[in-house]
C-alpha cells in the first residue's frame, strides 16, 4: 500500500501535523459518507457510535456497504480498571475506554471480488484475513502449510456455520495474491454446496 506520509517533510513536527490532519480528514469523510454503527452495550459498558473508513491498496478512501463484526468496536477494546477489580469474576467490575471519540477505524482492503469484501492479510505465522463472503463473516488462516476458511455462525472462529481446511505446497510464506486466491477458492467451494468439515481445535 502506498504510504500515507508526505513525500518529504522537514521534521517530526511536520509528520505529526500531517497525521492529525489525516485523522481529521478521515473523520470528516466518514461523517459525510457512512452511517455510524452503534456498538454495544455490553453489560455495564455503554454503547458507542463508530464510523468505518475503508482504504484500498492505493490508499484511497472508499465506502463500506457492509461491516464484518471482526472490524467493529468490541469489548476487547475496553480494558478492565485493575485497581477496582480485585476479583476478575466478581460482580463489581469497572471498565474504561481508551482512545478519542469520535473514532474512525481505517481498514486496508484487498482487491474487489464478486460478493467478497476482504481485508488485506496480516501476520506471518499465522497469516490471517477477515471480511465478508455473500454477507457472512469469514476468517482465513494459514500456518505450517495448511490453510482454512471459516464462514458464518455466532462465532466464526470456533463455531462457524461452514469450515474448510486444505494443505498447500507453497514452500515460502504466502503472498497476498495467493491469500486472495485461496479465499476465492474457499468461497467457490462454499457456494457450490460443499459440506462443512469439522473445525480443528
């Protein structure tokens, strides 16, 4: 992905100023183009409104017609206040939220594929990617010569509606193009009606 930094800048202060301006531009763009999504509440954690900005491989902002749950604000982004939490399983738990509001989540997207919205893969061991296939969350994972695709379900990682796993013969780390190809292959198998496999734990 092309760098979002200016071609040249004089010093750190200039780079910092650019980052602040980009954030402001993203918030303005999201506010004018995307309907905010209300996330939560979760227990004592209040609900929040979050805007999402999709960024393609050229660094251009695009609208996201659908948002996978993987990309949403979740309780994992809320930290327990340890000083008020002597018993992590007790009934009195204090929460606080990091980060400014309003919040914009920048998502780097892979190539456009029919019916598929895919995040650019990340990580090296395992390689992972998330997104939507025909409106359902998916989770892609590759490690040690095996790749898998989980789709749908209340927990797409541990209890997906559909799961497929296969060995591959790529000797080195998968390229982004190879990941996209495997996701497309998995989507084709899902659409063809192939039965689900048992999820490997």
